[in-house]
C-alpha cells in the first residue's frame, strides 16, 4: 500500500532546547532537597501538568512505576494487604503492589474498553482488600463513576494508573483526579516524554506532603526554611526526585501537547469511521460522548472466526508488509507471566500472604475470560501513527480492508506451517 514511513517518536524541537538552555545557564541543576524549590523547572512542570488535569498538586518522580509504588506507600498499604489490579495491562501495575509486600488480586477487563470491569472488581473484594488500581488502558478512561461507587461501598482507596492517558477524561473530569492519586509516566513511548520520568497527582494536601517526603528519603520539613537542617527522616524511603533536565524537556513537551493531541483525536475519528465499514473489525472504545480518549494506543479487535483464526502476529506481519505499523497486543494476561508465578513471588510476601496468593492462582485461577479473549484477537496502532496526514490515515484503512478481503491467503499460509 505504501513505502513512506509514519511519524517517528519521540519528537523534540525548539521548545525543548529552549527549556534545556534555560536550565543549563541558570546554575540550578537541582530541584532542591525535596524536589519542590519554588523556582525549579520541576515545580513549574508539576504545577502546569496539574493545571492541565484540574488537580491541586503535581509531584514529579523518577518514573511511572515508582509513582504507583510511592502512592501505595503514601496510603500506608501494608504487607499482606490486597490490591485489585487489571490482568490486562503493563506489568508494573501489579509488580508495584508486590514491591510494597502487598498481594495483587487480578480482575477481568470490560471487553468494550479493555479497562477494569467494576462488576468483577466487586466480586474479588475481601476483608483484606485495601485499594483498587484501575488502568486507563491505551488512553481509554476506565468506568470511574462506577469504580468510585465500589470503592466507597467497601471503604477502599483508588490509585489511577494514567500512564497511557494524559489529558483523557470522563464527565468533564480528567483522569488522575478521581481517586486519592493519579500516576503518570513519561517513558520514551508515552505521548509526553523525557525518555524517563513520572508524576503523581493528588488533591489532598496531606497526601502531597507524604509523596514529597517519600520521593526524597522520607524527609519531612520540621519547620522554617527548606534546608537540610530543617529536614528529618521519618519514613524509610530512597531518592526518587526527577532531574531538572528531564523537567525542562517535559515543559517543552507540554507546550507541544495540545496541537499533537488535537491531531490524534481527529485522525483517530477518521480511522474509526473507515474501520466501521470493514466486517470483522472493531475499534475498542465505548463511544460515549462524555469520554475523551487519550489515544496512546488505537486498539483494534478482530473476529477470529471471520479472520480465519490467524494470530495477531501473522495479521500484523501482513499489515506491516503493506507499510502500516501495527503490532500485536498483549498475548497473555499478567497472571501467566513468570514474575507472578509462585516461585518468583514467594520471597516478596510473608508466609500467610503467600499462601493466600498461591491459593488464588492454584485453587481457582483468576478466571478472566474477557482478558483471555483479548489476548487472541487484538492488534495495536501506536499513537505516533495518528500524527500523520489524513492520507496517511486513509492508507491505514485501505491496508486493513485489503488484508481483510484476502485473509484466506493468511489462513492458507498458517495451515501450511502447522
């Protein structure tokens, strides 16, 4: 279909260079003992990112995985506590729970959004459950109104994993502002990036103070000016402060984000219009008018019978040959990864907690049919492809239609190899 490449990522330019030069020449290469000096680039970025989402506090940290871990610790999640997580997401949503000695309890996804299913969440609550971590997967907002009701019913905290959903929202309320915390990632693939980096949003002053301390060796300000003599360590922690150079890059990225986001939204709508006309293909999105998608990923689900039971990898191979950069979605739920098997988890949980975790896996496997199905019929277009021109988007739909019409050739090749 085409030989021209789609836009590459990450993108940087004059804005990032200007902010980096500003930091370089300022002599301020350090955001302060607690990473909150008023004149620092990190503080400015945190304020601007929080304002974008309508939150009171934006606290930069080293990465998105650490952000989840610090949020759990700030909520005093203890060893042996249970935290409900989706089983179809990036691995660190659940490994962060293990990092604090708590038990990740895997719940199924809503097949319409690939986000955490509130009904299945309710089914998995026990007296030991302390928190829920919904993931706004690929930029689609989880059903936060219902999840908030579940959390209130059982007295649970919510940490929103917003790594893939910058500036997404529902009911005019942005992600990261529903729960106690919202955590974000600025890893190199994200729609705003400094190569690495993360941030935690919260509206609560007390929680903001705990995160500020936890990201800087657990040191709280004992009063007076913020200097080393006024800080004392009250919690065991380490150094999770974001550098001023990363904050400078992120300030430039934040300035570019609105125009990029507008283009992604427009092109995603154009692509969906075409996909709706291709039998057996469906864009994974609930089309409520009050939901804004973050479009980190454009998920496509295909009817496996109609597509001859070809694997996602084989389907992507055919699309790649047409010049369209689709990749296969996750091919197994989290609970099938080696890191979550009993031998790998045992050292991180105290004996009673480990016994409960092993029973969850062995006696009654998580039983997440929607996630298991998604692993067999999902392909992904990454967000940078949506930064192209309208003709680039039309080429994607043409390639999808071409492969769909000729899927029997892929099925024949599959049969020859089996």
